[in-house]
């Protein structure tokens, strides 16, 4: 890691030098690309500088400890080395993540979809649990969530929830949540106390820009209808809700959140762009995973990724074989340990692949 940290700083300094070259400054496209790379590397470079500094401090205190000439200094060295060791371990994890080249979509907002799967009413209740879990987690991070479409379950919860998650780095934070989530618990309607298994599907899609995907008007089938659910008398007066079918892909999106049909169409088009972009990313990830057999982010959105076992207060992420016995806190929004572990596993695999490619 020490060598990698030094190389990272050298690369950063080289970028810094290039940004001062007149020919590069005069070329706006080239300058913009280099400046973005420079900006993306700043946090990693600062962490690398701190890491190198700490390794120096560690070596100095190690020599004090080995000399063993003064009991007071030996005690101080032990305390300092313990503190430095802890910070180095954390920095090493952070550096592994920061050293991996960022996805061009990581800083974008997210379109989040949660849909009921097998399990009937219990699956709809689980969709509700997942939605409230993500909402609580996102609120802790300062992200804003805006529901654009929902369909309520017959016994509570939701058959489907679609919402926007807005905040810097939202996609990079949430992208590994895509896949099938499974719940094991005793339903309220179960008189025999038997544990039932249900499932819900989560899709995390980066907000798409118009330049990301081309959508032709001739490929769209647009339907309007009256909004359902809450919203006062207005929802029964106008056909403001919009449903758009993208004929080539068969993707269907809908929005009924806004009172204006025009606004609902605009939001539905945003959802469609996000779905088409997600499809492109998924295909790319599947190709890459076939080459490096990645265990995280394989692009297989139909794979079972996590099990929530309520009787055992257990949550297991099957991709990284991580099990936590604090389901109650996770389901109320304490997701950070899982998110960190998934990001770390992905970073380690990508770094290993980069090393093999050299």
C-alpha cells in the first residue's frame, strides 16, 4: 500500500503539472477532462499523504519501542503505535476504495424502484419495509427522496414504489442494492407460527441525461389516465397521470405525482431514460463480470443478493458472505456497515483485476 500511495501522489502531481501547460489550457476539451481527473483524485491524494505520514510516525515510534531505554517513552510508544495502527487500518480501507477509478455515473442522482415479488401480501409489506429503510438511510446522508409513483398493497405496504433520490454520490452509494431481497418471518396472518419466505426486487438506476440515450418519439406509446390515491378532488377531474411504453424495449414507466400532465410526462421520460441507461450499464457489467467473475455488481439484477431473517434478527448479504445479527437496526436505516463492506469488496476485486492487467 505504501508503494501504491506514492504512485498515486506522483500521478496527481503529474496531472497538476499538465494543467499548467499552455497547450493543454488552450484545448478546452482536454483541459476539462484532465481537470475532472485531478478533482476526482484530490481526496485520494490527501488520504495517501496522510497514510505516508503515519507510516513515518509508525517507524519512529517502532524504533523507540525497540530501543527500550526509557520506561516512560516505551509506554508512550505503545499508546501511539496502537492509535496509529488503528488509523492506518481505516485509511488503508479508504484508500483501496479511492484508488479505484470512479464510474462516470457515481455522482448522479438515483431512480429507485422497489417491487413486490413472490409472497403475496407479505411481499407487499416487505416492499414497505425496504422503502422505509432506504428513506431513513438516505435522510441520514442528507439525500432527498421524492416518490413519483406508488401502488398500495391490499393488506398494507406497497406493490410497487418508484422514487427519486437526490444527493451527491447517491448512485455510487446505493448501486449495490440492486437485486432480489428475500425476507423470512412469521406473517401477522399466520396462526400456526410458521416462518414464510417472500421476496422483493430493488432496482437502483442512475439519473440519465438526454445525451446518454437516444429516444425517438415514434418509439413511444403514451397513455393518460386519472390519478388514483390521495390528492383531493383534483385527481378525479383531469387525466393528469401519464404512462409511457417504450416499444423497442417493452419498458413501461408511469408518473401520477404531479397535477400537471406535462410535468408527469417529463418525470416519466426521466424514468425511461434511467431504465434504458441502467440496461446499458447492466449489459456492460455482465460482459465485464464474465471476464473477471466479479462477486459484486455482476449485472445480474435477478440474483438473490440479501436475506432478512426476522426470527434470528439476522441479515445476510450472499455476495460477500457477510452476516450481521442486528436486523432491527438495519431495517430502520442503519445500512452503512453493509454499504461499506460492498464497496470494499468491489474495490478489492477491481484493484486485483487492475494488477493482473499490468
